[in-house]
C-alpha cells in the first residue's frame, strides 16, 4: 500500500468520479483506476461499486474512507512539519546565555520567535571560561560573546563594536568621585568574566597591562561578574548601553582617559548544519 493509492482513493471517494479524481490529482484516469484496483486486491475487498451511472462506495469502502482520513491527514502534517524543519522554520534552536543583562540580544530572539513560532527556543547557561569549548561540544548552537580571533572554527554574525565604561557599586569609595584617571583605579580589584584569552583582559582594561599587582576578580560568568560589582567587590568594565540599563545599585565612574571597546556578536560553528540556526542567521542579516 502506497500513500499515492490512499490519496487517489480519497479523491474518488469524495467526488464519486474517476474522471474528477483524475483532474484533481493531475493523473491520467487509467492510472487512477489501476492504483485503486491494486489497492482493492491488496485489501481483499472492493471499495467501490462500478456501473454505467458512475461509482459508489461499498459499505466496507465507506468505513475504510472514514478510517483512513485521519491517517492521510497525519501523513500530511508529518510531511509539512518535516519540510518546515528542513527549511529551518521549525525545529529547535539552543542559545548560550552568559548575561541576563544582554537585553538588546534578547530582542533579536523575540523577533525571531515572532517570525518563526514553530521553532522551539532553548536557553542554556554559557560559562565565559569554557563557552567556546561548549560551543564546539554542541551544548548550544549559537551564543553572544566578545569576538575572539583565536577561537578555532568559530564564525560570527551581527558583530557590533561596543564602547566600554567602568562601573562600580553605588557604595564604592569612588562612586561620587569626579575626574578620575585610570591610575586612580589601580588599588581596587577589577572584575572580569573569566576567559581563555588573557588578551581580552587587557583589551578591557588596557591600563592593567603594566600593573600586575592590581587584583583581578575572575567570575564564572557575566551574571556573577555583575553580582560581584553590585556587592562592591571591585570595579567592572561593561558596554555603555548595558551600564545605562542598570539600576540605582551601581553607577558609571567618571574616568578621564579610559578608552576601550569590544567587538561583540553571535558566535556559531560554520559546520553546524541545524536548519533552525541557518534561518536565525538569515534573520539576523
């Protein structure tokens, strides 16, 4: 039994005409008749009563018609869903998240979900120190992170250069100071979400390169780094647009001469063949 036989049977049973079924299925009438006869031979009973006035369903044919409607509909739905998954408009997309303050990137995810509601979005914890290894291991399909040119086989999409600022707890000794310079910060711990590349530390805090005595607080991920800063355990560099969205628990320090930026984007493996990932990358562009 083939699905085409069921489709032909469904059409003939609905129209009670081999001719109309032929037109509906875009198949020659002899082919329709042949396939229906083959289906009846396989089942072992007639589905139609044929006469010069047309065709009518037998009692068994009527029962078979009603029972197979659900099967045909289920096959249609399965084919449509599989096609949607193959095209990326359905399926699963897993996103690594290291910082709940990355609201601008969440907006992109919300827009994608609105455009492709059949894609199941899954969020996974992304730890700064091991995030690239987790990406390689397939823990998630894509993540937001600072661009690391040393990360092997990693591609980036929608990269933006973010200007950084220095942020501290509202209770920090420097919270209300004006006209600070980088050297004023050297006696205070500096917080960073731990990373594989030491170059990223100096890209974030360029004035630390000649001050190895300044303590560095290495947080497991960006959320913990943020919590460390709010608790007053040190100062932290972060994108200006992120710092501006923080509450009254923190403040942007007025540091004259501090100039730093990070290129941040969506990191993924070009070898990842998840169609939902391809659709999301297309959406980002």
